[in-house]
């Protein structure tokens, strides 16, 4: 909006500038033509004076020289008028240039102040949004931990995550179905597939297992095995030892 106001005022101020410039240039061209005419008159008077100087009396010589001097004075007068018009034209254009520079400086200052204010507001908004996001993440994490503790026993006991009663109540879920579902980036992932918890899961009995929990389908289990169960990675590590 401010840009449009500055532009509108500036265009209004230079609306008559082309006509004024055209008038001055026309006057300067007219002065040039008159000067050229006077120069031709001076050349003619000089040639006449040179041709007749021997036959002219002293009074006639003075009169002839005064005519030449008068023509030179007219030429100088026309030249001075032309210089004045040129200076006036320059000042006319320079005045609008200075105004444009001043308007640009004011506009830049206003724009800088607005950017500083908006930058301050956006910084506060980002900080507030960051705080809200962090609080939301903490809330989700605590909710996930509460869910894990309620659905599972302690990780050391390594019980199946979902009880048989609950698993019989809900429809079976395939891994392919879960892979197609959108994943919350804040929800923890498990298993060799690095996916979120779903369906029945089993815990590795190795207390140092980096993964801990696995989907039945990912470790080729249809039901909970009897006794202790170790994941494929921990089993392989035990064989190496």
C-alpha cells in the first residue's frame, strides 16, 4: 500500500515535466537558430568592412565596427539565455531525482522497520510454536510409555505385549497393512522392520538386546514359544561367542 502511495505522488509530480522540458528545448533550439543568423550577419559585416575599409572614412569605420560589435553582443546574449535555460532544465530534472531518492530512502526505512517488527513477532511465534511442539512430544512420549507399561509387564519378564483375550477380540493385523499406514514420527519403533507396535509382539530374553520387542510375523512366530526366547540377532551373537 505504501509503495502505491509513493508511486502515485511521484507520478503526479512529474506529470507536467515532459511539457516543461519540451518548452525549454524548443526555446534553446530557437536561440541556436537566432545565434546562427547573427553569426552569418557578423561574417557578412566583416567581409564588407575588409573590402571597403580603405575607402571608408574614420566615422564610417567606427560605425561599421559598432554594427559588428552589436551583432557579437546579441550572440553573447543568446548564448547566455541558452545557458540559463540549460541550467533551469537540469535543475528541473535534478529536483525530481532528489525527490525520488528521498522517497526511496523513506520507503526503505519504513520497510526495514516493518521487517524488524515482523521478524520479532515471527521469532516469538517460532519460540511459542517450538515450546508447544516440545510439550506435545513430551505428552506423546509419556502416553506411549504409559501404554507400554500397561500393555506389557516389565521388559525383564519378556511377556507377550498383547494378551490372548485382547488379541482374540480384535481382527488380526498383517504387517503389510501397517506398512501402508501413516507413521507418527514421534511414536517409538521396534522390531527388525523398525515399525511401530502392532498386533502380537514378543520380547527378547536377552537383557542387553538393543531392540527388545519383535512382531510375531517378522520373526516367523505364530504363537508364544515356551521357555526363554531370543531374537535372531542375539542368537547369532551367542553362536559367535
